[in-house]
C-alpha cells in the first residue's frame, strides 16, 4: 500500500464556508485565523463555545463544543466514568475531558479527503449534532460534578422516556 501526497486546490477554504453559514444564520462568531472560527451559542442549560478548525494535514473539519463546567479534581474519575457511558450512546462524535483545562467538550470531525468541500448543510448538521449532544448530557455532567451523583445514576436521570400524553 502506497501513501501518496497530492496537492489539491480547493475552490473555497472550508472555514470560509462556515463563516458564510454563520453570517447567513446571524450567529455570533469570531474568525481566529485562517483555519479556525469560533461561534457562541446560547443553549437551554448553558452557553456553548463552538470551535470549527480546518486540519489541513488530515483534510478534516473538526468541531469542538465546550461548556463552562469545570471538573474538580475529586470528581474527575466519576466524570470519566460518565464520559465512557455517554460515549457508548453516541453514534457520531464523542465527549472528552481535557484534564489540564478541567473542561468537558464534545468533538467530531468531517473528513474531506481528495479536495471535497463542506456544504452549508453539513456545517449546520455538525453544529446541531454537537449542540444536541451537549444539551442532552449537560445535566448529567452537572449532577456528577455538583451533587456527587454516580455516573450511572446521573445518566439514568437524563435518559428517561416519556410515555403517554398530557
């Protein structure tokens, strides 16, 4: 198997596509450089800081969605257990704990090998899936960190099914 590098010219920089989508949707954003853009999004439980990064070496568009919930040293192990349980539920993307910063974030990448370019719809789906995952599990992380709940109990408290009608 041979790995050959190709120099591929793209019609538009992938982050330019995200900037266009953000402008069209009136999202608050800041372009942090040629390869990165940050978007602030207000959620139900907290505000989210979303960062899209173009990773040229991998031809991948990476999204990271973090929320302001610091993990104290005494709760790190239980948070890691919760992350493991949550990631088992995920079809796309995953949660990480960045120990040095003490934050939890959702991450996902879109591979665009061979010169493919992201569409506005793909960008919106990436953002929506990140926000939905964070909104779904934020309270479980909060329960583990602030109330001392176990990972399993916290997950059960946010993953319940409602039946019937009111």
